[in-house]
C-alpha cells in the first residue's frame, strides 16, 4: 500500500536484518556426543524461547509483514490506520475502486467508517500522503486496486499480530524483544499527527536499548549510534517525477 515514508522497496532487506536478530544465532559445529548435557539443555531452551518483535511506528507494515516472530506487537499512533489493520484482521475487504467523489465523501465523513478512511486516506492518495489528493496518472492506473492487493498479500504475515494505537513511549515492550522504530524523519515532511520531538525519541531509544535489541530507520543519527545497514534510494516527490532526489536509507543501533 502507498504510504508516505513507507519502506516497501527495501522491506525485504530490512526484514532480513530483523529476522537475523530474532533467529540468527548459529549452532556450534561440534559432534553431539562431545557436547555436555548443560550445553544441549541451553540450546534446547534457546530453541523454545518465544521470539518477540515490536514495531513502534508500523505504518503500512511492509516490513512487519515479513518479520518472522512468535509474537508481534505493532503500534502506530494514527487511529484510522490501526482501525484499518484491525478490520482487515477481522475479515473486512477494502474496495478496489474509489472515485474522486467517493474519495472526498470518505474524507468528509471519516468517523462513519474509520477502517475505510484509513485505507482511502493513505492507500488511494498520491504518494501515500494522508489525504494528499486522489492518486492518478495518464495511464489510468488503479491505485486503489493496487493498494487492496498489497494489503491482502501482506495480511498473511499480520493475521496474528496485536495492533495498538499508542504514543510510542507507552507501548509495553517485553524484556529482550527485537524492536524496530521507523519514526518521522528529522527535517523532512512530517506525518500527520503534529510536531515530532526528535531529541526525546533518541533519548528513549538509548534507554530502550539497554533491555532490548533496537533497530532505528533514519538517514542520520547521534554520534552514539552506529549504522548497521544502508542502501541508496531514489524518491519521487511530485506528479511529473521531475523531483527525484537520492537518499540513503540506514539502520542504526545504539553503541552503548
């Protein structure tokens, strides 16, 4: 689904990093009859350990749908977006066609059907920007149908997830969880819920990293964070595609 700031083009790469954090421990290359009983028991406990994954800004869930965890806690502060995901889990199917008139009718009456508002407001809007205008092009592509297919495809990896609609600092995170944070990027077009306190965010990431395995998507980070993955991307910022700056997407971890 279209979503401003979404990571669909690099979802496979980032999800691989997160899956490695969840399951990447390698078995020792030793003969079984030479292993001590305690070591075998330790490995057995590790295999049975419940893998917990938490996403603090899940958005379109392009990455989250590909993460393989026993427990998924997916959070976003946008209530209409979470309403959409919860409705999809309960069997709701979004429309595959939305006219211009329907687009603005849903916008004017968002609380009549919050799930539909979440779908249309993001998935049917240009660039995935919340109510950024009905997406269209000269070829007549059906962006609504494309968003519907994308959501239903990703749903298989999200069906058992727990969706929450909280401030990221209020999400209950089990000790030792793998945590992914994709916040509104500093010095870019904001999301839809007001000003984001970047300094407060990084302070919270430092504290959370002391008890969890935390990965942060950003273009830059404070000096006490290190880049563990990066990839260059081209972004399209207007209708005629004349504004296509190159950006380097990165994943950071706390050094402490």
